[in-house]
C-alpha cells in the first residue's frame, strides 16, 4: 500500500508528488496518457505563463534553473506593438507604468516575476525531480473507480486496484476523482466559447499581433505563424463534443476579427469556455483535490496553473506530516481553509475580465472606464499585483503584515538566500538576533535553524517560514522564545515528533 496515490501527472500532480517524495513518503502517480509529451503540452500550444508565486516555489526547490534554461521571452506574447507586462480583459498593461521597486516588507528578488514556458517543460522538470525522490509514475492508467473507508482508499484503472492511505485527484478540469468521490462543483455557466488552433492562415498579416479586443470578442495572434486564440461571445453555445472543422474555425475567426482571412490546413484545434466552477470542499474523507480538479476557469489572466501549483505546495507538507503522524490537530484541514478562498478569488478574477470584455453596450461602457484606469500607474500596479499573486495572504492572524504572506527572499551576510535554505522541504527559522536567541530550539526535525545577520532584515528579529514558504511568525529585535514555540507547535505539532 502506498502512502499517497496521485491521479494525474500534470504539473500539479507532479509538483505534489515531488513534495511528498521529498518528505520521504511513498507515492504512486497514475496518468491516463500512455506517455508524456503530447503536442498540446509542448510549445507553441502548451505555452503557459508562470507568475512570481510559482517561480518562488520552483526556486525554493531547486527547479527554477532548469526551467529558465528553456523559457521564452515574456514580451513576445504581447506582440511587437508595445512593451507590455500582461493584460486585463485583453487590455494591455504598459511596462512603463510598473513600479519595480520592492513592496512594503518586500526585498529585491533575484528571480524573475514572470516566466513564459510550456506545460511539457514544466512537467519534465517536475517529473525528473519526483522520480529522483523515489516517486513511481505509471502511464496508461486511467482511474475509473474509487472506494474509501476510514483507513484506506482504493482506486482502479479497470485492470488493477491500487490501495493508499490517501488519494489526491490532480486529474484536471474533467476530474474523474472529483465525480467518483462525490465532490460538489459549483459555479457559473459560460458566456463564450474559446478556440486555440495551429493552422495555415492566408493573409495572416491582416491580423494584428498579440491581443486584439473586437466588438465580437477577442483574438490573439501569437508569435508562431498560424497559432491563433479566439473568444467568441456565443453564450457558450457551441457543442464542444462535435469535431472542430476548418469551416467553423474560419467562420469564427472572420466574425470575431472582422477580417476576411482564410484558414487552411488545421493541424491542431481545441475549444474551451469561461465556465467557472469550484469544488465545494477540497477534501472528502481520504480523498483530496488540487489544481484544475478543484477549480476551473477561463484561461484569461493565466490563473489556472499558477493557482494549481499553489495548491500543491500548500498541500504537500501538510499531507506528508499527516501520513507521518506528526501533524498537529487540524493541520490537513487548513489546506481547504487556505486554498479554497484563493481559488475563489482566481475564479472571480477571470469572471471580472469576461464581464469587461462582453460585446454588449453595458460591458463596453465598463471597458472604456477600465481602459482609462489601466492606463494609470495605480491601475497597472493594482492589476499586476493581483495577477501575480503578490497580494495573496492567508488569514493566519493579524500580528504582523508579513504573517500569512510568501516570505521575501532574505539574504544572509554569509551569502545564503532563504531559497537555498528551503531545498530540503523543512520549515526555516531565520534568527537575526545578535545572540541567536532561538538557537537549539528543539524543532530541528521540522525547522532548519539559520542565524543572521541579514543583508536587510526589514527591521525584524526573526522569521519562521513554513515549508511552503509562507511566513508563520515574526519576532521582534529580541525574539520572544515563547511566541516562536507557540507558532512552531501550531504548524509542526509536538517538538521532535518525527
Ligand atoms: C489555452 C490555455 C492557456 C492557458 N494559459 C495559462 C497560463 O498562461 N497560466 C496559467 O496559470 N494557466 C493557464 N492555463 C490553465 C492551465 O493550463 C491549467 O490550469 C493547468 O494545466 C492545470 O494543471 P493540472 O495539473 O491541475 O491539470 P492538467 O494539466 O489538466 O493535468 C491533468 C492530468 O491528469 C490526467 N488525467 C485526467 N483524467 C485522468 C484519469 N481519470 N486517470 C489518470 N489520469 C488522468 C491528464 O491526462 C493530465 O495529464 C491555460 C489553459 C488553456 C486552455
């Protein structure tokens, strides 16, 4: 029996698998596809943007460098018209308006804020690490049944049964695990049908590069010739079970763009919608959900993958401690408590964009107002901070503005960075106090101790960082030992329980 069976070897399942492997748990990943590397996951079709929070997670586990070795140019997607830092509802955000200095209680970071990559590259980096950590990935195994009691959960792919103490459904937007385990999945119905295609397009030069909002919706002319995205505000009426024909794709492109282009030789095409739904709980008994299995939304604003990676890193250490038996009471439930609100915000973020883009006169009037606001510094910075997750804060109490946020990348004078200290998946206590007040704290199994001084300690005496990089506690110049112990107990249970 495995400690954990993960269903789905997408980015979320693979990151979670690596986190559990790092904590020494036995993990089996079951993946429906016979092998990795589908053209839908590699560039250009599988191109995805990663934001600050995801980039930090990869950096803190030593996976950023291999990823960056293959990443593309973020400005390329916006097209050559202007230097842009993303978009809101298809309205481009001008990089010239962006405040690039550190935010309050922030530090300059050595990592980029945005990385353009593709699912295939992310999955390669994540799976190589997971396998090195002892994770088994079985391809060609499509889970079609689940049963659970209070001690075990068993999944089946129709040929074989796999028993585990826990199962996590990371099997994407049409999650079988979600359905089979009886999760509720509530939300809103689509207003548009979206399309992605790779085709030959006669007179493609008539289409503007990058994102173009039109009275009918939006089209995106991506840097690879013939790679087009479209959003058609048809009320989600297109029957997505039918085959996507050249005629249909051409008709939609002509209608949405208002340009008489001709589509030939469709090599790849698929459709999506802005249906936005979220699981009503992320845990039922011994079954949990993460990533698209827990929340679906339109791709507008690049939230799905980033939110899913956030789920995985939040869940990994909590589930590992629960399996090990060292978790404090209720630790696993904080996964749902922390991540479901973040998922709900991501859904709303994409809904707000859809509502702004709609072709009706009311939405068009709102769009004009939003366009004016986004042309300002405040507007641009508001959107970029929301989009990149910089404003995300878990409600862990109000004792300090940093608590509940991702820790800034503190740099010690010996040259080490917080990210270096987090590679083994333990929490970290950074003790900047002159006499190392928190030394020999007794939490070594779960928390790595590192003494300052720091290049910039932001005026703090100590910081306790959870394994997922979230600040759990902040100490004054002379850190309060009892406060630290309370915080450590809250997240790691009894000292030395491992
Ligand atoms: C056009 C487009 C552009 C996007 N751009 C961005 C972006 O820029 N930034 C961003 O953050 N997000 C983006 N997204 C969303 C992002 O791709 C998804 O949120 C992300 O892939 C979800 O990862 P996941 O691991 O949860 O699920 P998936 O990537 O869907 O992986 C699920 C895996 O589970 C497997 N599986 C499914 N069913 C079973 C089963 N029964 N048994 C075993 N295995 C199964 C699948 O084969 C798959 O490998 C975009 C989406 C689209 C459509």
